[in-house]
């Protein structure tokens, strides 16, 4: 089990009478948590990583290094997300 922050669930569905409405007594419980935000960010970075590697013939195209790069990007996004809005780059 990884000790890294995963950003919490990416697409949680709150518990409620009909599975859609949110009740305060279930504030941190979800009917379905779905994937973590870290996994979502890693999956979304895969096309860019694959394209960058395809354009650079010196890069190896092995599964382990591709997955590692995707999760490195996801971790960077999660770290940036934790920064106060006033310190984020706006360029």
C-alpha cells in the first residue's frame, strides 16, 4: 500500500435515500468511491507521455517507465493542487 496522498476519490457518489442526494450524517461515506484522483490524473497523462516518447526515439517504450512517469505527473498535479490559490502560477 502506498503512503502517498491519492487525492481522495475522483468521482464519488454520495449515500442517500435514492443514492444521489447527500445527507450530512454520511459526509465522508460514499455509495461508490470510484478511482482515486491520483489514478485519474495518471490515466489522463498517459496520452501525453506516450506521444512525447513516440516523438523522441531515445526514450524507451517499456510499461514500467511509462507508468512511473504518469504517476510522477499525477503526484506533481496533486502537490500543485495543495498550494494556496494565491501562490499558483497563472501563466
